[in-house]
């Protein structure tokens, strides 16, 4: 005859084990897939219903158990553990709302650049990131978005499962996942090639009413910005376009009128003379509140851009047409003719924290004719540095200072003028931003920071290097398995065993 009590006891033990395992599953689900709220709630309610059924079918045994000393001690321990978890949860909530992160990598590759931080801190209002991703890649995409939330805590991050909600993916015009839709005050930008540069550019795009347009003057033997040769400037155009600048070209010989949408006009290495009509158009534009950037090389063989230099003197600056020699800080083998700049204006936003190697090959010095100008970068003092004016000495490279003829250091490489009417920026050299120097990011960073300041985009000024060597870490499946089993299974199991023995020992005492 079948013993009903044994069967009942066996069934109770089986359902108790199932109920315990189900609670473990519930905890794991809330941790691993918190976005599946409906499924998690259903599983939690099922576990509670099974627990309630076990109690109802075995009321007498449970009643005796409730009155035992073991239950009282266990409840006391559970209450203590619960309170500890409440405190930890509260601390975790505070840390979530006020996160602090330390990046210990050499090049800070797990941190956002200063440029991105400036942009985020400058945004007034809520920014929204909508992540379109499959579940297997969501954590990686969220990690990138979360770096932005660390700087801007009110940033809202939402998630769309690309597999479960394909209609939302189509409505957002997403053609490749993972992707992030950046939203701000009704404006949206979609980023499908996920990295910091593209995501930050999307932020810039949605937070300003229009992209600034800058015009490079051409027709006077300037640097060819479409050329990929060493003497060309294609790399500079790529960097400007990456920051959402509208780069245009303007030949004043064809039409001596500067468009109204020009945030700045740029003279990059002009070598041939300007017609009077061109000079008039430039002067009218600057006097009318326009901004100008002049990067002009010394000219030892002719008159060159004499009219353009005379125009600059009317605004209070003289290009000396000399060759700056710095015998202390220069590129090896250049005999001082390629200075390495290390003295920067500590007050101006462009240069106040600028550090690094900045090369100015064959640069002329600037002389300020009034107090409206200030230097951004300068040479060492005399006798370490001077401005050489002798063509014979330059040709023979037997460079010596001649009293009363050459110019004593310190000499200025870059000058800037910020008046109520306009902004002017003058470089004594143009070739420092050609493709030859694209492996020296500080040159381009300095020029880009200058452009950002000229057009009123100070938030785009960055101190971080735009070029970092990407060295990914490749791990085998065996290595991934070892990390998983050690951190997810072995360590927690050891802690549970230690806790069990400590609990047994406490009961014996």
C-alpha cells in the first residue's frame, strides 16, 4: 500500500526545490534583462504563488516551524541582510545619480575628450539617446552612451530591440544596427557608425541651428585643399568637415563679393598679389564685422602678397618677412629654422592649457603696431632666438645675428585680435597644416581650436589628441570561459560555502 505521507513529503520537497531554483532564476532575470518587465513580473508572481501553495498545503508543519528558535534566528539574520541590502541599494542609487569614474589607461581611451565634455556641459536642456540594437550588442552600445551620461546626468537613454520592434527601426530610417538616435528639442540626428567622434558631431548638429560656413580664399597660389599630396591640405578639410563645418572656396578675382553666410574667410598660404577690388571686398567684409584668418609664409623672392600685408597693417599688425631662428627649441637638423613652439599665451582660451610639440617650419615673425593684438605663441628670448633677414645667410644656412638688421627675440609666431567689430587671427606660416604634418596632431589641433574660437564655437576647443593608436585586446574562447566561470560561478560559490560554515559555527557557539 502506498504511504500517502511519504508521497506528500516527497512532493513538498520537490516543489520546495523548484520554488527555490525559481527564485534564483527570478533574481537572475531582474539583473540580466531588466527591460523585460512583463516577463520578470510574471515569473516573480509564479514563484510567490508556488510559495503560497506550499504554505497552505502544509500549514501545521509551517506553524511549528514559525515558532521554533531556528526560525526566529533565521528571520533575525534575514532582516539584518535585508537592511544591509537596503543600505547598499540606497548607496548604489546615489552613485548612479552622481557617478564618479577613474580612467587608468595610458591615453585615457575609456574617457571622453575635453571637446565632448565641453559640448555636454554647454548644452542647456535634456538630451535623449535612443539605442537601436540587438540584445547581444546592447551592453556595448550602452557603455558608450553611459560615458555621456556620466558628464550630463540628465541625459535620457532608451532602448529599442531591433529584433522585436522592427517597425520602430524602419520609422527611424535605421539601415544598420547598432545605432543611436540623438534628440534635442525636436531635432534629431542618427548615428550608425558608433564612435565618440560621430556621436559628438551629432550632438553638435542637433544643438545648433545651423553649421558654420567658412570660406577658403583661392586663386593666389594657395595650398590646394583638394590635394592628397604632402603639400596639399586634404587632411585639414577632413578634420573641419568632421566637426560639421561647411567648407567653401571663394575666388575673389571672379567675383569680389564675400557671401553673407561666411563665418570667416581664410587665407592659407596665399603667394600671388591681390587686385584692388579684392582688397576692397576683404576690407569691407572685416570692417562690417567679418572674421579673418591669415596664414602667410615669408616671401624672400618678390613682392608676393604685398597688398594683403598692407591691409593687415591698417588693422595694426606687420608681417616682418624674416625667418625666425630658435637655437634652443627646434627640429633636429633644421639649424633652428623649424622652431618647436613651447611658449603659449596662458590667458587665451585657445592656448591657456595647450601643451605639446607644435612645429612652425620657415615661419616669419609678427610685429604688433597697437595694443589691440596679443600673441598666442612666441619664441625664446634673444640670443637664443632672432628673426633673420639676410637672404644670403638663409641660402648658405650660416645663420648669425646682425645687430640693427635682424630682429631680437622673443618673437611672435601667432597674433590674435578680438575687437567688438571683428576677430582676426594671423599665423606667420601656412605649411604647418599641410598633409606633411598629419602625423603631428598638435599642429592641426592648434589650427582647429583657432577656427573654433574665430567662429564662436569655443565649446569645440579640445586639448585631447585627435589621433590615438587603437590597440584592441583579442581573447580566445578558452580565456573568456575561464573569466566567466571564475567570476560568475567559482567566486560566488566559495563565498556561499564560507558563509554557510560561519553560520554553522555561530549556531554551535
